[in-house]
C-alpha cells in the first residue's frame, strides 16, 4: 500500500496544471516585450526556448511506450465484438467531423475571399520541390500501415521518392535525298541536320526510409496484438498484467512531466514570439487569411463539435470542455497531438471519468487520423492560393479540394513533413501552383498551434461520445468477468469532480477526507 503522502504528488501536479493559463499569458507577454528590444542573438533565443525544448523531448520520449501500453491494456479488457463496435463508432465520428471541418473551411474561404493577387507582387515566392503524386502518397499510407520491420517502424517510415535521371538523346541524321531512278537514291549537296528524339531525362521512383516514427503502422500492429490477446482469456493474463503495469508506470512518469509542463510551454511561446522576423509585415499581408482560418477553427471547436456531442449524449458540452481545458492549452503550446496525448488521457480519465478502456483505444487512433483542424486549414489554404492566382474553381474542383483535404489529413501522421506534403497533394489534385506555399509558411507556426488544439478537442469529444454509446457493452464485459448478470448502464456521463480545497488542518497538498490526513 502506498504511503498516504503519495497523494501529495497528484495534488502538486493538479496545482501546477491549474496555473498553466497564467504561464501561457506570461510567456506571451514576455515574448512580446522581447520584440521591443534590439534583435536578440541566436544563442539567447536558444536559451529562452531551451526549457520548452526539454519538455518536447520528454513528451516525445513517452509517446511510443504510452501508445503501445494504452492500446494493449485497453483492448485486453474487451472482447473482439466490443472493441470492434467501439472502433467503428470512433471511425464514423472521426470521418464525419473531418468532412464537416473541410466543408466549413471551403464555405468560409469562399465567403470571406482573403486571397488577393497583389500578395504575389509584394512577397517574393520561393521555388518549392517537385510535385507529389496522389497515388504515391496513398500507396505509402498503405505501406506504412503494414511495416516490414517493427523495430524500424519505431523511428522510420517509408516514402516514395521521385528522381530525374538524365537519358542520352537518340540522334537521327536527316539528309536531303532525291530519287534519280526507280529504286535508286542519291545524295544532293545539301546541309545535313541532326534531330534528338525522346526525353532528355526520365523520372524514376524508388522507396526510401525517412526519419520519423511510423505511428500508423505501430497502431495497426498493436491493435491486432491487443485483440488477439483479449481473445486468449486467462492464458494471456500475465501479458495483460505486464502491459497494465507498464501503462501505470508511464502515467506516473507523465504526472511528473506535467508538473514541469507549464514552465516549458511558456518557454516555447516566449522563444517563438521573440524570434519571429517581420511579424508586422506578415500580419498586414496575411491577416485576412489568418482570420479566416482562425474563425473556421473557432466555429468548428466551439459550435460544430459541441452540437454533435450534445445531440448524441444530451450532456452539457461546455462542462466537458472544462474537463479537457488543460489538454487544449498543452496542444496550443506544443503544437503536437501525440505530444499532448498524456495530458488528454489524464483529463478524460481523472477529470471526466471516461472509462480507460475507451480512452486507451480511441485516443491513440484519434491522435493519428482525426485531424479536423488540419483538414479545415488545408481546404482554406488551397482555395486561398487559387484566389491569389486569380483562378476560379468550379464545383467539381471545390469538391475535390474538400475530399482531398479530408483524406490527406487522415494520412498526415504517416507522411514525413506532413504539413507541406499534404498541402502539395491538394494543390496537385486541382492543378494549382505549388510554389505559392512558401508565402503561407510564414504564419504556419501560429496556425499549426491553433489547428492542433482543435484536433485534440475533436479527439476528446470523440472519446466522450464513444464512451456514452458503449456503456451497455462495457457493463456486459464487466459482468461476464465477475460472473454476474449485467446491470443497466447509467444514461449519462459522470459529472465533473468537485475540486475543493483540503480539509481544515490538513496540508495544502492533502486530498484525503477529514480525519484521514497523515
């Protein structure tokens, strides 16, 4: 039995996370003040961002063991039928919300029309790399889903690379001839020319392994691993116990990192703001574009997702929002759905009481394929580039943008340089100039944080909806495990816990009832 003083650790973590909004504000204020000073040196900027860099490294360090242990421990407690139903509900929710986000982005960018052709004359455009084939990207997605080496999948993923290979031209001598007699040819004193036939270069494709964890392949394998282990019953209990213990250890490590996270997030924001170049110029040029994306993300996160949640569960979505506020702030600071995953687990399980079997299955999948904010952003960016080039898109092309943005966002986690590559896919699909992406990179640092926070909110609402719809199945699984008849499930999600101070006379960190304080 752990010592009662161990209860102080989660209390300290909770106190640190409660102060997280203050740290975010401090980081923003100090970053803005540093911009008023003369340009800072590179070494000083590195030192300002260093605590945030350490936070990102710690979070990324835990992604692999957290995803593996979470998936297996969640699936091991379910039968194949229950896990299949929960997975189907999650996928239907993910695809529906992603399509809605892309359509909302198209409607807003067509209504506001932020694209101005003058932007191309004001801002120099850098040349981008060669275009990406949609077919190659789709095939890479399938290849990464089935990695050939599980260890290699932990740090590399496959990608099709196109390379132009020079080809020696085929030379043909052209000579002027005349027919003197039937069957006889004779040369005239005429100039002789050479004609080159065939292309000077051919495009060859090959598969290369690029740095970056193949999250999709790992999730696919360990979902199958967990389902098979759950079907083995008592025979697989030692393995299930191992992964359950591993998951608890990882969550304890997460709690320690979360105590440090507010300071790290403030460091990230402060360093990023202090190091930006020509912020005012970029804001004037792309202000309307940024407003369009931000408005779309706000509408999707504050209106569309809460309405879906309320329509399914008949619960207050803003009470649910309060429970995941810390995860939203962490995503805003780190710009990483996977890096925010430990905080999302804690918020849903401890603040909202969502069954861990649901969160362990739904959240890792959602952090990989549910990219509502990314789909909306890419749809807006593609049509913005068309408007900037005075290109009018017809209905079919707009539908192609929406569909491609949805599919590209689903596969974003399995493609290196995901933001750039997926945007190239959309532009190539509708024949838009790809070199104009360089203009958007200047503001991507901010929009990336905004869309990542909406991605995390979408994952969290999805877990709450799947939990609500799966309560009968979860109760039946529990009843079978305990050898009793199933009880009717509660028709509502558990309420938010009442966070009150410690009892009178107890230390501030103590959360035990009156009379049980050590």
